[in-house]
């Protein structure tokens, strides 16, 4: 990795958020985080050279799928695609396929392996 990855984590559960942030920082990733989709959209709009977004699906106020749709709309305006990944406890294959059909680049099933997450993100960059 020549450049340091910049990843936005969107997670409303405080324990899961701490684990994600610390696990990625331990792997030399610059981490931005939000506990809801509204703050995540602000960070998405105001963070230069964002490498990827990883979001929980169930978020307060606006779920992760609607947030992803809004981010995809911004991509169309800017022409800069940013990989967006769902991170969910919904482990059934039909759930995974559903999230992919909605427009997520990939789906990480909790509990996640952060080395695998980084390998997957690298494939999209």
C-alpha cells in the first residue's frame, strides 16, 4: 500500500464502533467514523481521497441502504466512485445477495476479519 487508506466507518453500536476503529487503526488505516447516516453523509462530502465506506445496515434515522443510495448519487455528480460495503449480522446468503443487488460493492458479515476487509477493499482500488 503506497498511500494510507482512509476509511469511513458508520456504526451506531458503541462497542462495534470501537472495535472497528481500533482494529483498522492498528492496521495503519486513517479512520473516520459516524454513529448515524446524517453525520456519515457530511463526512463523505467533506473528506478528500476517501478510500472506502463500511456501514452497518440498521442505523438510527436513516438506514445504511438509503445512506448508500445518497452516496451513489454524489458519485454520479462527482464522477469519483468510492467503494461502499455493508457490514451486517444478517448472515444468510439471500441477505448478502439482496444487499449486493441494492448497490453495495460487497458485504461483510459480523463478526468480521479486518485483514480480510482490507484485502477486499484493495481489490476495489
